[in-house]
C-alpha cells in the first residue's frame, strides 16, 4: 500500500510542477525580448522542456505499468501467491524508480536546471 501512496504522491507533485511551470510562462517570454533577460529566458525554456519530457516519460511508464498489471492479473489464478506478490512488488518498485529518476534524466537530456 505504501508503494501506491508513494507513486501517487510523485505523480501529483509532477502534475503540480507542470502546471506551475506553464502558468508562469509569459514572464520569461517577456524577458526574452530584452538582451539582459535572454539568458534567464532560455534557461527557463530548457527547464520547461525538461518538465515536458518528464511528463512524457511518466506517461510511458504508466502505460507500461498498466500493461504489466493486466498481464499479472491474467496469471493470478494459475500461479501461487508468493510469486504474485514478488511480481507485484517488482512492478511497483520499477514504476516508482522510473518516476523518481525521470526528472534527473530529463534535466540531463535537455540541460535545464
């Protein structure tokens, strides 16, 4: 149960980060018009690109997680309980790891901090 709470917390935090990132987007657009603020605006746009890439990574991980759950639920009757529990823990752990490291991977890929 705690893994599900961790997953939902991470997804909620990323959604709030995405909303706040694009809610304040007009400010760097205005800064880009001035030569002095152009560097900060470019840095913000790289950060916004990394947040968008992070959302795409989380979306793909969620689809893979749902496919894994569907495959797991179809084999529940034919396997024993221990292997089902181990498979569920592995699936939740991998999903949580992808969500937690998606931010770092997206920032490295785009260069936005």
